[in-house]
């Protein structure tokens, strides 16, 4: 049976990357727009008048002046850190040891993992996020819990078992062989099942031995259509530690590169303090870096160079990094990206922030032809934004003289109250 719905409202889609072409050429905004959803896909996109005439008998949902756009794509998160978000006062390595590792130990219990996976997908959907790339814990059951919860919702998700065989508590250590075996078994069972994509996941160089990194590099070579996600150059003392653990490495990226963990489908979270060779290599191979702005300020990591890296042609996604990041909201994440841009004397335009949170992240995940934009044939993962969700925002929007001026207050001041509706796989959630 076909399930067809016509959504009416303002619509926003992208014809190109607004970092690369003038904003008016990159953006398609329709103030009287319509989106036809059919069988989980976007079947048509156009003007309200035209689509209402073309599909007179279809069920309609009228969102008035609200903005219909692609659901947000969070390119780097840790769902097991849901309950420890906003933990006070530590920098990266102490934060991991004090808060993160004790919480991740609880995921040896599959029932606990299932409870938190469900809660996490609920909280993120309430904030308009329809796809995420998440780390899990070393327990294969924690990865299965997220895949199960996502497939039950028909939701696209990327995740992988987090691998660590050193510099972590005994209960959170696997081995090179078990990391390979467990990850491979999860790939065989889950990769491509429903809307699941597997990401091979060494946590970061300090918590994997070279043997483990090599084993995961081999696994990636055997499954090149999998993604690979990890962390790179987040804090300066972390980088010093990496250099002491890998004295042969030319730089942090080389600890991955030398062991088979640099590739086009690689996702490198944070990437704040990059050296010139690292930028050149990441760009050359077409890998993606992921900007995690609320995390980078919360843990005190540094100011990501968005303008510089985008101008080099590097693929950049945007992410919450829950729970190092201090919010589940991609709106809040865009606001933090804007603020970091300002601190670097580069004001990101609202269209660029929206692009990063949708197409940019989807591109980083190599899913830009499926999600992250409104276009015919794309999967129907949508968010509807109320651009006047609070009195404070509404009174500012009253003064707006053009479209982007009416959107920017929601980016800077909006929260889950701005999320009027979320559609996942063509179904309202
Ligand atoms: N580096 C290694 N693990 C983590 C993590 O869980 N969060 C953040 N922000 N950085 C990391
Ligand atoms: Zn992370």
C-alpha cells in the first residue's frame, strides 16, 4: 500500500555548497513550498499551488510559515554518554577517566544499553536529528542495542563497536584479535541491514595498540564500503601523548595512516590542531573531518578552523559529540559553530550552518545522495522548524527583512521548542 502525504510550508534545499558558490546560487528557498512524500521517499518538491493542483486527492499537512528542510545529520556522537552529558570541570583525558569510562562500563548490561539507546534516539529526534554516526562501547551488545533501536524506528544510523586495548580500565579493554572478530561479526550481521551502516571504530590512537590499529585497518580493507570513525588532534596534551606513544609517526594522522586507517570513508572527529601535512593528506584522500563545537568549548579543546579547512576543499561534517558536547541539539551546535567562527574572525552565514548540519554531514558520511537535502528521490527524513518558537525569537523575527534574517534567530536561540515536526523514513515521529 502506498502512503502519500503532501507537506506544505516554506521549504529549504541546497543546489550546491554555500562555502563554494554564492549563497543565492547554492540555496533553493520556496516561501510557498510543498514536499510530496511517498513510500518513505521525497516524490516531488515544488510550489504549493502546483503540487496541490497536481495531487488534489493526497492527504495534506499544512505547516504554514514553518520551514520544512532535511532532518539534521549528527556526524559524531557517543550515545553511551547520554546520562553523563554536562559533567563538570575536566579536560579531555581526565574527563574520559573520571566520567566517561565508568559510565561506559555499565553497557556490559544489554538491558541498560537498550534503555539508553532508546532514550538517546528519543532525545535526538526531539531535537530534529534524523541520522547520526555514533560511537558505542567495547561491548558488542551496546552496538547491537543502537542498531536494533534504529531499525525499529526505520531510522538511518551509523555506528560501530568502540575498540580499546590499552590505556583504559581492564573492564573496557578488548584485544587486537577480539576487536577484529567482534567488529567483523557485527558487520556481517548488521551492515546494510535496514538503514544501518557499520563504522569500524578505534576510539583513538592512545587507547589502541599498533596491533589493534593494524587489525582494524585490515578489516577495513576487507570491507571497504564500511565507514571508519575515530578522533584526531583534539587537545594539545593529547597530541603530545600520541607522539610519545607512536615515536615513529610523522604526526597524529600518521598513527592511523601507517596502520591502514586513513581512507576516503574515514571520519576524523575534532581535527582542531592539524599540521600542514595532515590537512594535505586528508584532503588528498577525500576523508572527512568533523567539527564538534559545543564539545570543543565545553572540554576546552580549541577553535576549529572552518574557513581555512573548507577553503582547502576538505570535507567537513558537523556534530554534537554528545556527551563531551553539551547538547543533543544541532541548532545549539550550529550556534556554537557560529561563535567559534566569530572568535576566528570568520562569520559563518546561516545557510552555511544549515548546510553543515545537513548536506555537509551527509557528505562526510558519503550519504549525500540519500539524506541531508530536499530533492526528489531522497529519503524522507525531514524536520519542520517553527521560526517563531519563543517570544524572544518571534519578536526578533518580526524585524526581519529577508529569509535568512528570519532563520538566524532560531539557529542562535532555538531549542527543541523550535522542532515542530520530525519525519523519519516518511513517517511522522
Ligand atoms: N577522545 C577519545 N574518546 C573521546 C570521547 O569519548 N569524547 C571526546 N570528546 N574525545 C575523545
Ligand atoms: Zn567523540
